[in-house]
């Protein structure tokens, strides 16, 4: 039986997370690293493609081959870089869909020349069609820098017919992430959105994905501070410890951090990071503050601080302080790989539309029910039950 190969087409292939994904898989194939950090490595799931059967391509606003990009991001150790360098040199990003209206402070010149939205979609679809010739199946994962906040109540997003009319009219309200999502769904290619940008998370594209039987998932990968919050908040609720306030701040200095130094892009990120606490606790936390700062010297080394003010028995006040020093791409890359494998499995199983069971990977999970589950332990059960239906029997 011929082995299946999965092609992951990455939006933002040359970024810190994208290059870490590719390097990680290549190092795994070469036996240089183990499977630490890959949450599903311990499971044998029928139909799920193996890590050694993954190949990569994708788009980026910067044209550097991935060895040059990886050297610039400085996530890999010297030994890891040298082991992956030869393979990384062979991969160059395709020209990307760029629009300064949505991302003003990332100035790459590797841009698709297109006569409008329809022409852009056609070129993105052509890239996917070519990639399909090299592998058994393809998944698109969006790792691009965060776009500015979009008012999602716009009527052009309410149905696929309205959205396609807006495409024809080259509406300035349609963002690049939406064009990537539309192109993928039109090609019947699953789409995962690891960013806070809307992408497929609008009614029109949810409708389009369901009608075409294409799995979609998002939004905004849950890697560091919000991951910790989704673990701790359910425990505080279970112990009836009332949260009076939760102050979260973090600093990072990579390209994603630079994008977030733009106030419009930052608004998108704050929206996804702020969404889960009240849902988990079941009440509003008046002093829930989320702050993100670009601090260049840290590069990919992110540091997060949380100060949680809680009230317990006899109304006594206490504090919980958390300081998480982490590497942004080291946390994000393996999750993006697992999302792609799960979306491919969903396609093989015929599970189209929004994939609720992938909520464990996201800060603001897309949901078919209208209310996402945020508590990490419940999200994990949802995923494991889907991966192995025998668990629930």
C-alpha cells in the first residue's frame, strides 16, 4: 500500500513559526530530535498521516529561502540549524497576497501581482493546484502576521453570495486572510487559522466550507499565556476561589511582535486573548487586563507575567503570580503541525465544516454551536473522543 503524503501550505512560511515547523519535521525525519512538544505523537490513529510523510510549501512576503529565514529568526540551535540547513535552502516561499491596509508595518516585497480579488484568488488556487501534484492531500495553515481588526458585522460577510459579490466588486473590506481561506475552500483544501485574523471565521466562509465539505478550524493558536490561563481558571472555579482581577502582560520581539506594535493589529489579538476567562468562570471579571508589548531584544523569547487576585473562604484575599519564560515558535510550531494532521484526518473521514474538536489548539475556537468550550481539560477530552471514538463506548 502506497504511503500517503500530506502537503502543508503555510501562509507566512518564512516566519519564525513557519521555519520552525519545517525545520522540526526535517530534523525529526533525520533522527536528530525526538517528538517532545508534539501533543499527538503518543497516539496511533488510523488514517492520520505520520510526521515523516509531511512536506511543505507556502507563501510569504519575504522571498528568502528558509535557511536564510531560519538564521534570521534564530530559533534553532547551531547544531539544529546545520543539520536542517541543506534542506531548508531548497524551499523558497511563493509570492504572497499583501495589503498594506490590513498589515502596515510588515514591508516584504514578495507580493503577488494581481488585478483584483478574483485574480488574486485564481493565483492562490493555481499555487494549491500545483502543490497537489506533489502529495496525496493538502492542508493550508495560516501563520501570517496579525491583520488589523475587522468589524465582522459587515453585511458582505453574512452569506457566501454577498461575499462573492464583494469579491467581484474588489471590496476593500476583504482581507488577505479571507482570500486565502476562500481559495483553499474553493479547492476543497482544509484550512486552519493559527492567527487572530478572521480568515475563515465569518458566516460566509463557514457556509462555503460546509457546502463544500471542507474542514476549517481556528482561531489564534493557544500556546503560552492563554494556554496557562485555560488550565488554571477551571481549577480556581472548581475550588470556588473568586477571581477579583487578572492582569496579563507579555513581551516578545519577533516579526509577530512587530506586527502587534500596530494598534489596529493589536486590537485583533487582544480580542482573542481576552475572550475565554469570563466564559470559564461563569461571571465577569471587572479587572481583566491583557497587555502585549513588542520588545525587540527578546526576539522569539517571549516572557509572560500574570497577577491573579483571588478571594477565598471568610472573604480573605490571596494572590497567584505566574512568570512564564518561553520560546514563542517552539510552542507554536508543533501545534500548527498537529492542526494540519487533524484537519487532513477530518477530510479523510468526511467531516466538513467547522471542527469543534480542535478547540484545544485555539484561544478563540470556532464552533458550530455558537458557544465555544474554553476549559482545557474539556477541550482535550473533545479531541481525544474524536480521534478515538471507541473511548466513548
